[in-house]
C-alpha cells in the first residue's frame, strides 16, 4: 500500500427544525475537524433538518446538481480544504411526495465525486415509538464506493448497518462510512456491536457519524459517533452532544490485519 496515513473525522450533531441554524453549526464543526488535521470528514444523517414533521424534508428536497444544501457542502469542502461526506440530504425522488435520502461527497476542490441513495428504509414499532421511513423516502438500489485520499471508501446510511450483504457488495474497501440518526432504543441495544462487526468482518476502518442527543422535536437519538479500526478496536468516540471525533486511518494497519488473518481471501460464498 502506498496510501499514507490519513486523518479522518466524524461530526456529531443534534439538528433541529431550522435549516440555516443547522448549516451554521455544521460549518463550525467542519472547521473544527479541519483544524484537527482531518483530510476527510463525515456529517451525520439528516444534518440539515430534524423535525417532528416528517414531510418537512420533502419541502426542502433538491434536484440533482443544484440547491442551497448542495451549494453549502461544495463551498464548505472547498473553504475548509477537506473531503466532505455530506451525511444525508433530501434529494428529489420519482414521486413528488417522497425524497431520496442521499449522501453526497465533495472533494477538497468542491467537486462532487459520489452520491449514494439509502437502500434500506427503517421501520420500527415498540409501544408508542414508531418509525416508517418508506412513508416519505424512496429507496435507492445501487452500492457505491469511491477513491479518496484515505483509499477506497464505501458509503452507507444508518439502517443499512443491519445488512452485511451491502458491505460485502462494496468489494475490498479501506473505510466504511455510516452517517446515522439511530434511535435511542435501537442504538442502546445494537449500535456498537454492529459497527464493530462490520469493521471486523470487512477488515477495514469504520467511521460512524451520528445525531446524538435530545432534539427540539422531543426525539432522542443515540449518538456515540466513533471510529473503529480493522481489528474492531474503538479508536475514538463521542457519546452525546455536538462535537468532532478524530483518528488516523493507517493503511499499514489494514495490511497487517489482512495478512495475519486473511479472512477475505478465505471466503467461499459471494
């Protein structure tokens, strides 16, 4: 591997219903990641907007290539001179009453280099707690990975974490990123164990950037943004509240893990 050590950052937020305020906080946290030396930073799912009105994201959705959210991400990546993985933004879907929940990636010159539309849509019901993303979101159907300064990066969002076949379909990647807004209930039970499992079985780094705290709508998200190495060790984490989690992605660590335990080469079923 010729790729050098690369500092990566997970940005954790507690987004609310005011887009402008959320973007100002996002920009502040991106600046904090850049000041810490990050070359690549990842925002959480729904970074521009979390509200009790699930149709609000439909009203701010954007067409491909144009809109204030995309302009913000493009400009922030260029100004802060880092690769920016934009958590998720609502993008226009085939149906006018739905959106695509999309991760947009910009390089440090502000060029759009990748887009991933969330494939698996969350559904959960327990007592009075109920979520049905399919009511307002149209699922994507493509697996996406791209080349960045830290190597090959695979894209996923939140509920995708529960579907290991998605990550296998990425091929061999150096980093998996997972922007999320995990519920407190499911996060407390499964968040860390699933993230560490994805790192271990794919022998790569995993960066999970989360919403983490009590939102103005009353919703509580789990948080616990973290960066995990290919052996499943948690390198850095932030339990709750807004902030930045930083660690170094070392290609030599990936190579060492894969050489000592060549599980990816031992696969029999693909």
